[in-house]
């Protein structure tokens, strides 16, 4: 049987899902750069041929560590599903002569270089300005229209995103973003290989989306993600996932597969995603490309990641379209034939629908809950009436334990302040959208109230985080 080295770090699809499917295709050796979620630790020891958690000193040269471990286990393929490890794994694959994302992988991590590459290709995207110092930020504030968005160039999950409404807010935004990135790094939500990554930022024009001109039903957000893979340098689109509106500034709340785009509009979105991925020169990797939808058919590229979509995107695709993306990608890396879809699948090929909801202490209008609540999934399951045929489950490894205070939502912390991740299966995408709307409205009343001690703000470090490229 073939041998695979799986490099695990924060983020990505649920580790339990990944391990079960990878282990069905090969002997899996797990190199754990982050602590294993308790819900997965036992199964990992059963599914994996070995589990190694390197000491901090061994991680000073991450590429060398991955190479050494791959050679020790005789790996036929090395892969990761974490945003924070894709660069190191790609470089290790290059050195080992194994299939990987390729030499240009950093273009799909560093938002500054990504935008510069797309700019040279003339692809539609927001105006932008790279930022390394406060002086750079002030220069950008003098050029770009306000409001503008400050992003950490190597972040994920909308961490350290801040809207700047006037040049006078630049200094405070700069300090707060750097503080947030430092906090996230302590928790493992940070680039693991590029040492100077924490100093890189980009400020962008905020473009105006218009979902109503793309979707027939209300409630959809004004952006989508095109899920795909690159095999031997060829982009293969798989499907398009829709969203509910983000929470300020641009924190993702819910992903729904499939997006109910008319076929002609889906084709336009997929064509732009193809241009975006092709421009980055990737070779063998998953891709997740986010696109903003505007009035009169306008589109803007948000970002592309050189990995499969995070949170529950991969399980959603498997449920709706029957594609085991983890197993298929492992087969590709091992040189086995894979029957990829000839074109992106749409609602007409879907077997029902599935969506994932990030539980944040914010109501449907985007306003913070008026009081503190305790996360309790059994209460939610019993108290919230869903549509006929809908099933709601919680993702344990991406959720706080029942009985934990729901963190106060911090716009700068983004998904760092989530309480849980829920998965909804339903007969169609409209039902997912309707049930998620009902669930968001019900949470601040059906969840048990927190005790007096919970009146303080809960730090972002107390909450899990789903990985995903962010708006």
C-alpha cells in the first residue's frame, strides 16, 4: 500500500473527515504541528500508521522537518489541508521531487503578491496598496477612497480585518491588527513557515456587492466561492458554494452548497476563477477562490487559496455531489487515475443541499446579542424548529464544549470569537438558507443565559476557529 505523510495544522476541513478518507487510500503518517482535537485523538491513533508531534526546537526549520519525516516513513506523497502549512509543504515536495502546489505557492498565501499578480494580468479586483509600516498605511489612506479594509496579508478566517472610515483611524487600526495577529499566532492561527509574515498587510478598496442581481431568492450574501483542484497545472472547477451575508467587517457566517446561481451566471463566475488560478501558476493542489458579486454583472476577485476549502466545505461537497475530494486528491498525488468532473457541478446535479453555520454572538441584523449566553447544542436541537427533511448536527472538533459561555463577538478577531460550527443537511439550498435564518434569530433567546461572572468579555483565545479563506 502507498504511504502518505499528512501535515496537520490549525484550520482546514475537520481532521476526522480527512483521516478517515486518506487512510482508506494509503498508509497515513501524521505529522501534527498543532495539538489534535480531543474528538479526533483516539481515532487518529487507530487510523494512522504513526502520529508524531515534534518538539518546538524541531520546528525551527519546518521544511527540513517535513522532508526528514517524509524520508523516514518512505512517503509517496506529502500533503496538508491547512492554510498555515501550505507553503512549507509545497517547498518540501519540491525538494523531495513529489507532486505539490509548486514554486509559486506563496502567491496564493500572500495577499499582496496575489493582488499584484492579478493586477499584471488585468483581472478585476479591488484597488489595493501593500502595507508593511504605519507610514505605508498612511500613504494608502491618502490614495484609496474611504472606507477601506486593512487585512493581514497571511491571515485566514477574517482575523485582523478592520474597516478604516477616515485617515485619522489608521494608527489605531494598525496597532489593533498587529495585536490581534500576535494573539492568533500564540494560538497557532498564523503562517508557520514564512518568518516575516506577521509584518505584512494590505489595504483594499471596499467594493459594493449586489446579491439580488445574481440570486432569485433573498438572503444570499454578495459573494461566492469556486471550489476546485489543480492537477498537473490544469485547473479543474468542481462546484460553487454560496454564502449568507457576512458579519462586520467581513466575517463569514454561513456557507451553502450548492449556490443557486443560474447556469449562465455560474459559468461566468467559474471562468473568472479559472483566470485567477491560472495566473498564480499552481501545479498540484486544491483551490478555493472567493469572488464578490456586484451590480450589472460586475465581479471582483477576493482571494484564492492553494488548498481545498476549510470548515465544512469538503464534507458539504461530498454530501451534495458525492465527491470524496480528500480521497480523490490523495489518489492523484499517488499517480492513480481520478475521474474529475468535466465541468463545475451545479444545482441540477445536486443531491439535496448542505450548509455550515459559524455560531457568533451576533443577530441576523449584524448586532451583538444584548446579553451573554451559554453554548448548549442539545438545547438548540430541541428548541429550534427546522423544516421537514432538515437535519442539524454540531462539529465537535470545531466547537466549544456544551456549557461554555459564548464569546463576545470581536470584529477584529473575526472567526476567533466563534462558539461552534454546525452542519445542516436539507432537501435543497433554499431550505438551508431559510433554516439558518431561523436558527440565527433563535439562538440569543433559546440558549441558556450565562451567569453573572460571564459579563466580562471572553478573549478570542477561548474560541475555536474554522479555517477558510476570508472575504
